[in-house]
C-alpha cells in the first residue's frame, strides 16, 4: 500500500490576552513565511479548541523526516519568533502519523 502523506497534529495553548484575530494573523505569517517554504510541506489546517486558548494545527507532509526537520528548524529561525513567543511551551503536544487511507466525497 502506497503512503500518501504524513499527518502532524500539534495541540497547544496560547498566551492569555491574544485575540483570535491576532493569533490567526500570526499563524498566517508563519504559514506564508515559514511552513510553505519547507521541503515536503503540503498544507496546514488551524482548528480552535474548546478550552480557552486551546488550538490545533494539522499539517500534511511528504515524509516524517521532512516534518521533523521543519520542527527542528522552527525553534532556530527568526521567522517563527512571533508564533513561538505566544505559545505556552508546557502545553505543546505533537503527534505524527502515516496516512493509510482517506475518504473524500469531493474527489
């Protein structure tokens, strides 16, 4: 069975006092100026959690190695500083999994 992609799910909380609009702008900049420039990057979905300040980022990558390399570099580049500065590091949980099959009624 051919692997289609790797899914990365990152759950975290943002600092109190950051509005949803401000956070979405910061993530937009992160995606345009960082993730979309990384080897193997496919897409990102931003999901607001049910708890106060809770968010999920769901990303798709061509390989596990490319997803891990992007995460390693993210903590060393100035481009990601605005995003990193508003995340509670103790709240971060990351999962990586290989896609086996997907169902999409839209093609």
